C-alpha cells in the first residue's frame, strides 16, 4: 500500500501543476473496478482495482513537456514521428487478484490456476487523430505476498460477509514483473443512423515481458453520439480505459468487441518465471468478447462493460468472465 501512495504523490501533483500551467491542458482521474461478482462467480480472476490519471494537449514528447526520463523513453518509440496527432499521457496504479475456483479449500488444487496477487504502476503515451489512435506503454510491478492480495481480499470478504479465502498460502512467490506494450486502433468506417452515429474499429496490440507476452488483433462496433470526440478512449481490446481526451459533455455510446490473441507467457497461468511455483498448462490461442456502454455527463465519464474470455489453461473448470465499472472526472 505504501508503494501505491508514494507513486501517487510523486506523479499526481506534477500532472495537476502542468495542467494549470497551460489553460488548454485538462487533467483527469479515473477509478476502475473489476470483479467476477458481476457474474456471481468467486474464482479465477477475482478482482482488480485501478487508479489512473493524466493530462492531454502535450505539445511534444520532449523534456520540456514530459519528465526527462519519460521523454528519453518516448524518443525511442515511433510516436515522435507521427504527424497531425494530439498527444496525451496517462499514469496508473492498480492491484489484481486471482484465486482458485473454490476459495474455501486451503490445500493446493493442482487443476486450478495459481493464486496470484499483482501490484502495478504503469505509464502510457497516446497519439490520436480522428481516425487512428496509437499507444505505447510500460508496466512495472510485483507479484507474490508483497502485493498484499490476501489482506485485501480477506478485508473485503469480512466487510461483505463473503467466504473467507483459505488458499493464499499457495500463492506464487515474490517476483518483479514488467511489460512493454504498443497498440494501434483504426476507425475504418463511420455513418449516421437516425439521430446517432455508428462506426467500425479494428486494431493490433502486442506486449513483451515476464508479466505477459502476447499479440492480439480485434474488431469492434460503436453506436451512439459524438463518437469522433470519444475515439481516443475507444478500443477493441479488454479493458477499455478513459484518458484526458475523453471529455466531451453528453457523448455516449454502446459497444461490442471481439479480439483474438496468441499468448506466449502469462504469469497468472505459468507461475513464477525464475523459480518453481504452482502452474497450469497455458492455452496459447485465446479469444475475448466484451460489451458495454459509455456516457459523458459534464465533467464525468462512466463506463460499464462485461467481458468473456475463452479458456486460458488446459482443464479449466470455470469460465473466465468479469465485469468492469470505471468512473472518471476531468478537471
């Protein structure tokens, strides 16, 4: 928990200061909650809680507009070569939990995916216009008891009256994790229907790291109003997140996405990278379907989505599915 607080204080206040220095800049903060209880489940991927913040109208990806270390990394990507696009920056901290299918069993269940707690910090840079959205990002974090997942789940279940989780003694060991990732979304078709708009999106996504290495492609549809202004936050992959560009009052849309992935490694399935731990056999080819709705109301944005993923490991006894709620405020 101290890790989250330190990273928040270190990064949040510079964001607000930079936003105030430029009247055109708009900062934002977003809280995202994921949980399998939306499907009345309580196993496998159990929950996630994320806090994101950032700002838009970044004039250039250099040390005059970004922290020097981030400007240096940004120059190593393809984003500085993009033209006629608007830049923005997002930060985030979060925690994710995965448990056995039956959390009341204290013994190790060999057929279930490992108990995993993950604590992360991430940064992403975005370059957008009305038709193409580019993103590059870096995730750093830790898994294992140091992530505090057992404490958090026990506290929540005590408060809600849920079953006490018994299997956390079997969780994977402490390990530093990272992932570098990039994504591009294209808006390939748009039309007006009645008093609303309709568009088609497609995209490519890839990442490398001991946290997860994969490559994905996807397709999505949106129906609503002010789709162009809200394109920067749209995606065809799980999970959709807000950014500082998504601040148009009254815009809304419903969406449906389908994506397919090849997963080379996933610490939630493979267990620890450098030492023995519980693991199951990863299914490398996976698909995900998501549906949801997004709405902007003055300076607030809200997003609700449901996600279903095909089996992630051999012999998986329970579906991988969860819901997500995100609330954002634009300063």
